[in-house]
């Protein structure tokens, strides 16, 4: 080591050590020891030969790494002071430069001076058209910001003179450090070749990189940089490399032999070797004398490239001699470092490609999620990004016809020229996307290739179309732009079924589609398949909704009663409430025809004066009433008669129970409407059955399945033409009325009754029944609906008994369905085999549901006490039947004969039969006409569906 060059380096090292250990030494050693250390360092600085010799003999790998670390840090600090941007280091031990928000804003990620988000075809995108046009890839080309800069203010020739002034070892260390922080592959390769030129005194240097697949044996070399010298720039070297052949065969020529054998090739006279291609000299006009070719290896010893130096220079740049053994040795030593650095830089470049690829895929996912209403628009957006990223001349998407395999129903396509007009507005682009639908293709379709891909699902990457037997040249007759290479891939939906084919034709830069293009294209095809599938599903949903609207219109037409029926009912006289006995707690509909129940329902609205208060058209009321009756199914219990009886009880509570003084008119109207509609379209099965059978209603409504369906049916009738009772209401009154109706109908779900009754009971127990409070009134209305829904339990015993048989019969029918269709064992109350337990089940029903609600309603509002009294009386009857049933079972066990009637003991059965016989003699029984449901008791007598009862004041009442 020369003194003149070692001193400054050692001085810098000493200064660095002092800075690094200044604080720690103060804490560990005393002043005398520190002075002794400083004396030793001054002596080492004055004796560099001894220092170098000692370092060479004693230095460990950790010491060398520490020295390189200090030099890198020193270099970074020095360049920072000179305002030269430094780069992040690539080693695990090297410092990382901090990046500010301004750096990210100005440079973007990974040292790119361009913003990540750009505009392609008027749409924000991660794709940078300028980068793609220049490089043909998605890589963000890094600049000198990611490399260690040369010392500011020092020219290349001056730097080389300084390097040559160093001895060989220090020169090697300086050149290794020179490339230690470079991450850009192009810049790194250029530096490597220039440094090799210094080490070997070569006139020209070139670098070739290995490409292809080792496993398949398809390997070759490409010229990365060509004819680099100490004065050439990176751009000049890249331009020279572009003029060379695109591929150099593996194992052929000097470069190919070096790569294949992994051996050094040193030719004193190139023209004497048969492997030398003299055509390059003829092409460039440069005379090659000597050649030294060196394999470039990665950390695993795999050949990744070949570095070649040409013509060793003598004094003053004269080419006088061949490369010697020493040149080979130093060249090989330097290449050992360079191979690892180049491998790391390649990994970094691949990571950048992956980042860019992920950004593009995120952009595609954004497009797919943002636009799913129009198939042409989303496909054209995918085509636009595919063409922009992969830089192909033409891009096509062909969708398969569902009815036939291999046939295409739609073709979408784009070309590079479609996106040249940057002044096109967003609306014009949208119209252009839509205009491509159902138009003949502009470009020829290689039907053999696309059909093959559609049928087999195989991806085809054809480098030369005219050499492939599946390509039909006749389709391109008359076309100037001939097909050179093709990349064709299937498009699959979420179920992996092929729904189309995506095809790329001809790279813009006249190269072939690479494996990277194929991988990226596969991701595009996946996203394209997702977008097409989602859009097709959306279009199917839109069509299904349109069909549903048409079906609803048809159903509404048939569900609403005709005007002729309404006109006939409108002309009929409406008897008074007294004639119908609508104000009685013990009302019985057994003697009423269906038409009379309609008249009685109209009478309720008339007596409440709702027609005047809410300007309800009388004909609309008649038509609405007929429509409601029409939408009740012919089931055993939950039919129009049940709805009518529930409405009658609500009417009695409002009038006889004076609840109309507590509730306002909108609440009263809503409750009356809700009672008549609360079981619309009931199927004779409960919510549990809908869930167990996976009925569409259960899929449509999550909870309170049937009740929500009843309310929807109610709204459908109320909003149909000719039955719009509430059309004269203000917006606020209309909203309030619907809200009360919905809550009232949902209140008939016993699951919600159990949920809400605790709050009502608590208010009553605390004597805090402030009915002016909105929430309290809401609880009161829900309890009133439950009380009306189960009000048959408060009727006279004959009525209650008949209704109980009706309910039991409907439950048994559901139990039969559960056995036959669902193959499950029904609960006791729905099991026909358990019908003898009806009295016990009725007692349990009264105690659990009926008695509490009537008890607290009577406690809060004494005017409703008759309902509690009727419930208590019927409980006694059912309890006596239950006791009689137990006595019968005991008598059976004792071997005694007893009279059995379903649900009634012998004594009561005899009384009932005797009473019915006497009544039939006194008065001929009335008929019910077209009563929607009937049951046949075990006595053999046919009874009409109704609530039953005793109303001697009405002439038509049979009981």
C-alpha cells in the first residue's frame, strides 16, 4: 500500500472509530487508557504498511464487514453533505436511508420519479404508458437514486486515474464497494463492465445474461450491454446491445460455450478460433484481437451470464498484448462479487415487477367492483388494461354460447390504436364501449385456435402463428397487419366452467409473448372471468326482478276483487251493529253468511266514522274488503272467518271497552285494518314449519316469517289500484298508520308477545300506566292484538269448544305434513295420535299465554274485564275435562267401560248432545253458505267453521 493513498483512508477510518466509540469508551475506560489508545492509533496512522500487513494477517470476516460498513456509511454521509441523493443499501448490514413524505410524493415508491397513479384512456390507473412503451414491461426502472453515486465533481477519467494509483487489493475493494448499493440491473451491469475495463485494461466489454428454462433445456443468452468502454454511457451501451441479435444459442459461439461449460475462455487471437463470429466485426467496423470470456455465477454457483472483455490496451490506449493469467485471476475474483450483486439486483427487480403486478390486479379488482351493470363496459375496460400492460397490437374476448359448445355468441376487441386519442371525453369512451356490442369483429378470428382453447381449456402461446397447424392463414387475406404470435387462454367463472376465450395477437415491440406475459395474462383472464360472471349474474337478477314485477302485476290484478263485485256490494244495505251484535263480548259468527261478514266489517268502519275522518271512498272500501277476503286461503282455522272475528273483538274493545277514548283515530283505524289483514295468505302452517321445510318464505324473511308475509300482502292490497283506502292521508299520517299496522301484525307472533309482555306487565304492576307515553301505547296496542287474536278463549263454552277443535284440526294437519314430507316426529299439540291430551294442552295454553294478558289488561283497564271472566270460565271447563280424562284413564286401567268423546268426558258429552238435540227441535239450524272451512266431529255431525256461540236476539242465529 502506498503511503500517499493509505493515509487519508486510515485517517477517515480513525475519525470514524473515534466518533463511534467516543461515548462508550468514556463509560468504560479512564482518561489515561483513552490517551494510550489515541497514541496507538496515531502510531498506526504513521505506519500504514504495518497496519495493512497486520490487517491482512489478523482480520476476520466480521472485521472486513465492519470496515465495508464504515466505508459505506462514510460515503453516504459525504454525499449527503454534497447534496447528492443517496440510495438505500441492499445488504442486511448496510444502513437504510430514511424516506420522507416529500420523497414519496415526488418520486413514488421504490425510487421511481414518476407517480404510481396515472391516467390511461381517461381512467385512473397504476399502469404507466410511458414506462411500458419504453421497456415493454411493468417494471419501474430505477435511476441512479438507488445506486451509490460517484464522488461529486470528479470525472470518470480522473476517478480511474485515482483508482489505478491504488494497489491491486485496495482497487479491488474500492470497485466492490462501488457496486455494493446498486439495485438497478442496467446501471449495475454498466458499472460492472466499466470496472472490469479498469481491472483488465480492456478496450471494450460486453455482458450477456442467461434466459430460458433450465428444466426444459430451452436456454439462451441475450445481450444486455455491448461494447462498453470507460467513456461510454449506459444509453449508448443499451443502444449497441439492441442492434445485436435477439438471442445467442446455448453452447454455440464463444459466449454460448462459456455459459454452457462454465469455463474461462482466453483467446490471444480471436480469428484463429472457429467459435469466433467475425460477422460482428464486419457489422460494427471494430477489429477484435483478443478475447477474455468469463462466466458470471450467482451465490449457488449457477451460471447467470457471461462477461466478455475484448482487446487489452497497452500504454496510452494502444492494443498491444493478449490477456494473461493475472487478468483471468483478477477478472474471476471480481466476477465472484458481481454475480452475487447482480443476482440480488435481479431479485429486487423481480420484487418490483411483483409490486407492479399486484397494483395492476388491484386496479382490475376495483374496476370489476365498480362496474357490474354493463357487460360491454367491463369487458372493454379489462381489454384496455390488458392491452396497455402487455403491449399487444390486438386483444379479443370471445364469449361462448350457452346452447352449443365451441360457438361464440359475442366478440369484444380492442387495438393499440383505439387508445391514441387522449382528448376523448369520459362519455365518449363510455359510448364507444357500449357501441362494440353486437357488431361484427374488425379483426380476423382464428376459429381453430380459439375453439381448441374453449373445448380443451388449454393455454396456447404460439411464437410463430404461420408455423402452427391450427392457424388458418386464409382468414387474414386482405389484411396488412399479419399475425406473428398469439397468446390464447380460457376464461372461467367461479365454478371453473369455461365461459369464453381471451386472445392476444402480436407484441408491439415485435417480440414474442414471454412466460411472464403468460403468467400476467392468466391473472387478467381470472379477473375477466370474475367480472363477466358477476355482470352476467347481475343481468340475470335484473331480468328476474323485471319478471317478478310483471308477475306481481298479474297477481295484483287477480288478487284484487273486480269492480263488478265492488259495485254489487256497494249497493247492498248495511244493517246496524246491534243487528249483527258486533258490540257484544260473546259475539258469534256462526249464523252469518260470508257476504254478511263483509257487511258487518263495513259497519265497523261506518260506526267508527273512519270514512268521513279519512275521506275513504266507499266503493274503494267495498273493493278492499272483497280483496282481503279473496286473499285468505281455504284452510281450517286461519281463514277469513278468523280474521273477521279478531276484527270484531278489536271493534268491541274500541267501542264497548271505551278504548277509542284512549287511542287516536289513526291508531284505531290501523288496528282495525291490521286485524282484518293479520293472517292474509296463511297456509295453515306456522313459522317453525316454514323454517323446517326451507320454504322460500323462510328464505325471504329472517324472523316472524308468516307475520311479515301477512304485512307485505296487506301493503300489496292497500297500494293496488282501486283499493287505496289511505290515499287521502297526509304523508305523515300515512307513515304513522303503516307503522302502527306493521307493529300490530307482528305482535300476533307469540315469540314477540313473550318478548314484549314483560315491559307491559311491569308498567301495570308499578301503577305507571301513562298511556300518553309513546312506548307505553305501543306496548298496549301489542297486548290488544294478542288479546283479540286468541279471543276465542273468552267466548261462551260452546264457541270455545268448537274453535279449539278447529285449531287442533289445523295443527294435526301440519303434524301429518311433518311426518310425511319432513320425516320428523311432530310435537304433541300437532300430533294426531295425542289428540286425547287436548284438554291438558288447552289448560297449559291458557295459563301460559291467555290468562296473563287478560289479567293485566283488566288490571290496567277495568272496562276489559269481561274478557278475563270468559277466559277464567273456559279454563274451568278445560280443567274439568282434563280431570275427567285422568279419571277415564284410571277407569280403563281398572277394566271399566266409559263413554269417550274426543276431548270431552262422558258426562259432558251427554249434556252437550242433549242440549244440541233440544235446540235442533226448537229451531232449524242455519246454513253458512260458502264457509271456507268445516270440520266433522266424531259424533258424525257436520259443523260449519266459525267461532260458535249463543245469540238469541239475532233471528238467523242457530244457537
